[in-house]
C-alpha cells in the first residue's frame, strides 16, 4: 500500500514538473502571442461597443423627441441644443409641432448614421390624428453630441408642419 502511495505521489510530481516545463517554455513567444491577441480583441470590440452604445443613445433621443413633441412641448426644450431653445419657444408659439395632435404614434423604422459628434436619423412612423390614420411619414432629424446634454436635436425645421 505504501509502495502504491509512493508511486502515485511520484507520478503526480512528474506530471507537475512536466506541466511546469511546458507552461514555462519559450516565455517570449507565449507573452508576445497573448499580448497580440489581447490587443486585437480590444481593438475590434471597443469601437463596435461604443457605436452600439451611441446608436442606443441616439435612438433614445429620437424616441424622447417623439414623446415630447406629442405630449409635452415644454420637455421638448430639453431635446434641443442650447442655441435653439429660444427659437423653439417662438416656433411653438407660432406653428404646430409635427405630432402635437397625435393620439397614437408607432415608429415603423429608423435608420441611424453617425459621423463623429453628429448623427442623422431617418425615422418612419405612423400616427393617428383625431381618429384618422395619417399613414406612414418619414422625417430626417439631425442630432449633435454635447457633453452636458448627450445627443440633442440640432435643427428645428423637421419638427414642424409646413404651411
């Protein structure tokens, strides 16, 4: 029994030493390979993740704009850049916001293009106004990234009906 235990311990010791030799062999190749692999993974995943996060933020800004224009025009001021807030107030007084009378708004499609701190969103939605289906409408909105407010509307014209 003691001989078997000794053989067993010796076998474990040999395996441990051989594993250590294989694991520690050619340190230069192992460390450079793992560094290159890590760098490649970080480079590939980081921009994609940031773009996805920006897309999510822009989509949130577009949906907040739809909701604010439909239900709470005072909150709409929070969705536009600082330099447009006074102009927005004047336009709200003189014109009808695109979705002001909408009873129900359904976003059918949106296409988001990001170029640095600017984004273009082409949004297609359907709404009901006084019980009538207004059919699909497509609008293009422009957003700009700001440190203090995130993605904000950078242009007012697409928010207002013509006429």
